[in-house]
């Protein structure tokens, strides 16, 4: 799996949360989030801050038993003027919890994969800040009338190494035992009879920027590297991540530099079947 140095991930959580907070204030609390239309911006901010505090407590307390997960949630400030400070606090707290010592400590891993619990949560929190940061930026550009003609490119400036690690995390989640258990309809829909998809980042090198997916009868699998596939989706890593997490429509791929070679319907079916959100 493409991994980040821990310090890079911790910095990314804080930085992308900062950007999210700025966008949220610009959009206003009642603005609808176009890429998560069930939420207002206030609900998006609440979700991110609460999740960061919740995860920080899991790591701080070294919780290994899922029945002992925290039940109380942090309270969103009623004044939007306090959001930036509140989100800065939550981001700093969870980044601080993901210390080098904590990376080796026993902590519950909700994915049930080979990662340490803290490594899983650290990557998940980076994913939250990046993907929901895009949601907030998109909401702000829509609310303020500054969106471009396509209305889809706000917040796509994600560094290739961060985006690459989050793509690996995304695919690890979709093919994990936890996904099969919690999202069985999606897991079953991702099965196939050997169909293959290749994702290639144009701004990354080697296996760190290539992901090969195979849809098998017993479940989807993935591995790094470039192989012959039924469909190859190529583009900047950030655009690939936001497409895979269903923030950028595949139909608007040209606007963000994505190209497709092969079975476009197969690529679209994969995206339609993931039912994946970052929350």
C-alpha cells in the first residue's frame, strides 16, 4: 500500500482541515454541500470536528475493544466565527494523538487489515480532511458564485503523494472484511468474473502512482503496479482520488485532466457500486 511518512500525514490533517474551515466560513452555515447534498455546511463542519475529537480519544485511550468506543461527541460552536478555532483544535488534537509512539501501540483498527490501529485512523482522518475539504471548497465556490464554468474544480489541489496514499486507503477499505460486513450490497456489486481496472496517476512515479483492480467471483482485489486491463483511467492523483470517492463526476473528466482508455461503462459501474463516502 502506498504510505506516507507519519509526519507528512499529520501535517496534511492540520493543513487540509485549515483549508476546510476557511471554505466553510466563506460558504456560510446554511449553504448546501453540492457533493454531499444531505448536509449543510454547518453539518459538514460538525461531522469533521466531532470525528477528529472522537478518533483522538480512541487513540489517546488506546482503545482495543470496539464495545468501548467513545459515546459522547464534541459540541459544534453555535457561532460560525468560532469554527476555525474549533476545527484547528480538533485537527491538532488528532494529529498529536497519532504520535510515533502511538503508531506501534495496540489500538482498534476498524478496517481489520494489517495496519496498526493508529495508522488506520491517521489515514482515515487525512482522508476526512481532504475529501470533505473538497466538499467545503465546492460549497463555497457555489455559494459565492465563484465556481468555474464546470463548477467542479474547487479544492482539487491535493499533493500527489497524499492523494496516492488516500487512493490506496480507499481501495483497501473497499476490499476489506469490514466493507463486506458493513456494506454487503456494495461488496457484492464489486464482484465480477475477472474484469480489470487500471488507475494511473500522471504526477506520481512507479507503483506509488498505479493501482490495478480485479473483480473476482469471491470479491474485488487490488495491487499496486501497471498491468493490462479492460479499462485504464489516467489523470492527476488528486483528480483520481476525488473521482474514486465520487466527488468528481466521471462525465466531467476532461475538465480535471482525466482520460479513459477501454470500457468506460466498467469504470462507471465500479464508481456507482462503491457507495463510498468519506464520513
